[in-house]
C-alpha cells in the first residue's frame, strides 16, 4: 500500500504544479498576474481559441486534483484506522478492582489508668 500512496502523492504534486502554472498564465477579468508579465500568455502562445482550451484544461486538472486528494486522504485514513485497531492492548474480562479492606482500628483500653505521681505520696 505504501507504493500506491507514493505514486498518488507524486501525481498529485505534478498536477498541483501544472494547475498553478495554468491558472497563473490565464487572463482574468482584471488582467491578473498574466497581465503583469506582458499580456495574455495563453493567447500569445496558442492563439485566441486557446482560452477555451485553457479553461477546459484547468477544469480537468482541477477534477484530477480533487479525485487524487480524496483517494490519498482515504488511503491515509484507512492506514491509521487499521494500525490503531491492531495496536490496541487486550482488555481483561474482569476489570473490576478488588474490594479494598481498611486496617482494623486500634482497640481502646478497658479502664482508664490514673497517672502515678510519686511526689505527692503522703
């Protein structure tokens, strides 16, 4: 499963870079970043018909990005759930703690004993 995740991650990174580049060269309503670098990059490179081609390519690359992100997220989520289930310690059947016993209270003397005072003897 590790090779599959690696392949999906590499394709996702390539798709992300391509999508960023494609978005940056498109002309927006206000000129966008493409206008700052000397005009419409897509129109100059591929002609006026390329605007629809760039929009379609952006939609396709965006869809691929979405699908790969979901696949990678599900793949990583299932890997963690499986690992958590296998590493959980076994719980013994009898989990009740034993009844604690208190120590016995010391017994009180039977009769009070008067203190002896040898100095007061008559």
